[in-house]
C-alpha cells in the first residue's frame, strides 16, 4: 500500500507463504488477490452495493459473464450475512448503509476475490456493540474458509474472537500462544500486566 509514496522505506521482513513480500520481483497484483484487507473505519466505494462487491472480480479478471458475476456478488454478501438486508437494494449507494452494514459490505468486497488471508485492522472500533457482535460472529463463520489476522486493543474482543493471540509491545512480539493460555496462564510478566491493565 506504500508503493507509490515517495521516500517510503521498509525495514524488517514480512513473509507470506515463505516469500518476502517486499522482495524485488514480487507480483503485487497476485499478493493483493491472496491477501485481503478490512480497515478500521468502513470504506465503501462511492458506488452501488453491487458495484462495490463486483469491483475486485472485475479488476482482477475473475468475473466471467454477468450471471457468474451476480453469483459472486450474492455469495459474498451471503457470506458476510448481508444479503437478506440488501438483496432488493443492490443498485443503491453503498454509503447509504449503516456503519455496521458498511463494514460487512467491506468484508464481502474482500472475500469476493477469495483471498487466502484477511487482515482486519480494528474492524469494530467505529461500531456500536450490536454491530460489533455481528462482525465477531461473522469472523467465526469465515474462519472455516479463511485465515483471519485481526489487530485489536480490545482485550475482551481478542479473547472472544481468536484462536491464537500475540502481544506486540513497541514493535516487538512479546508472546504468542493459544488465546486461552495467553489470557489465563501468560508466560511473560508484560503480557499479564497488559491483560490485567497494569501496563498499557
């Protein structure tokens, strides 16, 4: 995402499937197809609900005919538990949806290209408790088909919505383990201090 920003430098190593994603010659189009991103605030495109979901398949050449594209849009909205709410409004502006619906739309847009991994950056921080619960339930259903990596400062959400948890502190990975272990028997004092509110 920083490719076009003048003066950007990258340090360290980020590997996906054993390959450094910043290595010269990396096929960024393929990378962006294999890794989807859901941002902190919902960011629907200023287009119809249908066109938001169809955008990725069209750009990446994944859409066959109109029928296949419609099936992709419908299945993505169903997977994001949004179809029943919008099936009669597909040509309406996506920005007219509620924030919770917009975030589910962004998730549907992400999965429309069938990535292997979905990155979620504080996906519920702008949402009310009911919409937050919907997104968390959606993550549980999607994890059957996708690897989901979620960044959150909400300890309760981390304990509810993840199978594994890692604590990062000042850019360093302090501890990584099964979520239940992290929250009940952490191996590092800093992890315990953070979870209990004595640090951070």
